């Protein structure tokens, strides 16, 4: 299968550097989430990979080749960068048929991807009558048309309803399971956490992280345990003896920082402390992402005082 390889990639617009000496590889068989604040360089990088912009220096290749050198590129790389790209006066079927003919893709694939993206019933309607979510589905249908080894999607959940979001999750997982190379840019942390195996994170055009998602979270968010008891004094004493710091909350539960459920359960059991609740407070991708990118955000709003 085919990898996306970005090597020492730099893109400058006048005195502004959108991408700075960027190096990473997107491997097949997994979904790679492409994250970063607004202005981080994600869209620029994707455009450079797809040959829509020329790099100032460095390379961006697909299977070792520049996108511009690929014959019938839709059969190798499927991409969605702009859901508004389809001409509004064309029907969805005509839009996909034109793409199929120009890339020597069998016309039967048009009906297959229309069905796969849930657009069969509206395939003969003009695109200008489509909602944003329907345009997103059409863009994804176009990306899948050539049955490509590499799929690149920019904000594919944008405009989708809850059913559509569940569908796109399953689609991404299936594509990766088939051994394809899948790169997905998104601003939705919880959504990315539902489908990504690996993360590439940018900040101000620089690479901040290139790591499996679970490792990314665990390295940045401390493990915590939520515990509730009828004997607060005994619990606090037992935790203190083992060097654990606990914080009480208004609703009566305690949070034990830098702790695991097994350890706290064992301490409570040995001390004879009755427990009403014992659970891990799961670290989230959003927490880890905000911790990493706090100093890399170009546009921030001032927090209003209550």
C-alpha cells in the first residue's frame, strides 16, 4: 500500500511562513488525525501534498511520487478539501460521471459510491439544492470514486447530522481496515478520538506531535480516580498514608490525582474503607490537545469575567 511522505516541507507566502520544515509520514492501515489550531498549516500541507500549491522547499509525495506525476490521480488518491467544489448546476450523478470519465474509472462506480454515501435518492437533483451535509457526502463520494489507496479528508463531519457522523466514523475505520492510507483533518476533538489511531499535530506550521493517539493523551493528562465513601475521614487517612493527594468536590465525591483505580481500590480495601463509587476519570483527547497547543493558537478570545 501507499504512504504519504512529507519531508522538510516549507511553504512561505511573502514574509509569512505557513509551513516550517515539516516532516512526517502517514502510514497505511490506520486513520491518522491531522490536528492543529486555526492557522496551524493543516490545509496548506494538504494542498501541498495534492499539488495545489508548490512548496518553497522540501517535498510532499504519495508512494514516493509527486501527485502531479500520477496518471489518473483519482484512482490513487481521493481527497475532499472543499464541499463547495462541485458545480451547482450539475446533478450529483453528472458531477461524478464527469470525474469517472476523466480518470478512466468505470461508470458503474458512480452508482456504487452514490449508494455508499446515501445519495442515491437525490442523485438527479442539482447540487445547488443540496444542504451542506449532502454536499459533504457528495465530496466524499468523489473521493471514493476511484477506489483509491490514499484518502485525504478535510473536516468530513462538517454539516453532517448525527446519523451522518456515525456513518463517517464507520467509513473511516473500514477504509483503514482495508489497508488504505487515511488522513483526516478535524477541529472536533471528541469526534477525532472516536476514529483516529494516530495523530499528527501542527502549531504555527511546525510539527508538535506525531504519535499514537493513546500515547499522546497519556503523556499529557494525569490519570485521576473518582471515589465516594461513607467514611471520608478513614479514606483521607488511608490515602495520606500512601502519599496520595485527594480533592473533595461539592457533590461529595473525591478526586485522587496521579492514581489508578486498582491502587486506590486496594488501599481502601486494606483500610476497610466502604466505597460507594470507584472509577477512572478518563483523560480526553481535548484535554491533551489543549495542553499541547495552548501557546500555539493564533486566534484566541479573551475570557469574560463573571
